[in-house]
């Protein structure tokens, strides 16, 4: 690969990395505003209040206009598990970047 081809490759590499970093920063900023809601969901899922709400739902006492996703074991569990996987992946990526930087 000659110098010009290498330069072109590195410029394309830079532009791709720059775009990915900017996209990630915007996503992290958006997610940052959800931290309190994440905390509430973690504390709620599987709590006594969660079980009480399931019982109310089983008795037909919850509003019919509401969804029941938060009471579904699969939905909330999957969301929280995905959150955990994202957190692990962010730690791994951060560690890798810090090792090479």
C-alpha cells in the first residue's frame, strides 16, 4: 500500500470512528436522563409492591387502559438483563480503549 492509499484509508477510518463516537455520546446523553427510571425499575421488579400489583391485575382491578409489560416476568427481566449486558459491554469496551490509549 502506498502512502496516498494509506492516507485515504486512515482518513476513512477517522471519519468512521468520529461518527461512531459522536453517535455514542448522543446515545449516552439520552440514556443518562433515564438513570433514575432504571433505578426505580430495578427496585420495583420482584418487590412486594410488584407482587401486589400482579395480584391486583389478576383480580381485574388495574385500569384496562394500562399495559401490563412491567408485570410480565419475561419483559421486565429481559429488559433488565439487556441493561446488565450493555453495562458489561461498556466496561469491556472502555477497558480495551484505555489499554490502547
